[in-house]
């Protein structure tokens, strides 16, 4: 997976429902084609397959089970079959037990999907790194959705996470999120050792989505 990388979590905001998700995906694709960086989007599940036809797409969540009698489950195998390339795991709004995280990473490996595991701090990141995910995204929950980025408010969170993750799992790259809204936020995150950023409201709720994506990508160039 190309780095530095920008991951756009569309969540279930009104702006990302139905056709809105497709418009965000098209805007992201336009920026992706202009710059040599990685961009992934995580749309609402019911529009997933259509978004995956536009731009590299990841699931917002997967359950730690294989196909079977699991009503309402999101399966790694199905994400792969729908054209997805990976999944978020253990997002702060969709926390799961550590054993389920381990299983979900294993399923991503089995179906050749990129695993992006979220952690709330460097200590949790260290514990999760032993399972060897492709990425760990550190997001202090108190900064999510706010106006101050983690790279500004708590830069030590990024540097400590990079140090602890690399010590445990050298192949795992660190991302950061929470409050990231400007090119300077992104640039500082990369300087601190992150290989990309995970964003949501700053893009999805922007009046000019493509412009907002372009602004963040400039911090990676």
C-alpha cells in the first residue's frame, strides 16, 4: 500500500449516505489521479460495492467470523468479493475485544486485505502491534471530531506510538487521526514519524470536498 496515505472514513454522516458517498469517492479519485500518494475511502456499508468501482475502498469494520449463520455480520471474504482492499478494525466508535481484533487481522491476511487497526494511545498500540497488522492508527478519542489535531495537541502520542510499534512489529506502519484538518497538520504528523492520516468530518462535511482533500494531500507532498 502506497504511503504516505490519506484514509477518509465517511462514517454514517448525512453527507455520505447514498449518492453522497459516490460524490466523495469521485472527488477523492480526482485528487488521487493528480498526486503520487495513497488515498483510501471507507464508505457506509450499503454503498460499498459501488464506491469500490471508483477508488480503492476499505470497510469501516469487519467481524471476526467466516461465512455462516451470522446475521448482520460484515465479513472479510465479502469485502474482498465486493472489490474492497482492506478494513478498519477497532475504530473508537466500533471497539471490539482484543481477541476479536486478533481474529480480524488474521482474516484480513487470509483474504489479502490491508488491516488498519485503531488504537487510543501508544500503550494500546503496543499491545495490538504483536498481531502484526499492516497499519496502526492512533487516535486519542478526546480529539476526534475536534478542531485541534493530534499532531498539534499531543505530538508525543505519535512519536511514542511509532517507537513502541516499530519495536514490536517493524513492518507495521503508524498512522494518526483526530482533528486533522490542514496541510500543516498532515505535514507535522509525517515529520513525527506517521506514514499517513485518518480523517472523517473535516472532509465529509466540507463545503468543497475535493478542495479539502487536495489541501490535506499537499501536506504529504
